[in-house]
């Protein structure tokens, strides 16, 4: 008797990529986004591996999207002030703006520069 087994750890090749999300908890995702915002080598190596929609937190999605767009255009990491300004501009009428800005402060607290963190997170990705 053959039954189809649907493995929840395998992604469906026909699945819309925009629905793919990281399965790691939010704390771990903060480390990834912090490295994207603070480590040029990490963002450079991650451009083709990470999509902003992979993050489960909308503030992280927004930050990643801004960082990727900025980096692709200017070839440098955006300063925290630039990210904050872009969020304020794009979310000016959104009541959740204070949450987004608070989460940005939290993310920057997570950034720990160093080769060890970069290598570990790239292996995970």
C-alpha cells in the first residue's frame, strides 16, 4: 500500500517563492538582518540567497528590502539614519511606524561584527 508522504521540511518546487519564510525564530532572524545591515561582505554574499520576504517579521522585511535596494544602487551599506528615513517616508501614514523604528533599534543592538558570525550565518542560509 503506497501512500504519499508530504514532508514539511521540503519546499514544493511549484510553490510561489514569495510564500517562503525562514523557519528560524525571530531572535535568530534578527542576527541575520543585523549582519545584512552592518557587514558589507555579508550583504554582498547574500544578495542572491536572501529575499526580504523570507523574514517573518514585517519590520525585518522592510529593513532588508531597503538595505538591498540601497546596496544595489550605491554599492555601500546604508547608514542606520538612512534606513530610518526610508522607513519614515514609506510608512508615514502607517500607525505601526513606531514599532518598525523600535525594531530597527533592536536589530542594530544585535549586530556583532566578526568573521565567526558571518561564516556561521552564511552556512545556515
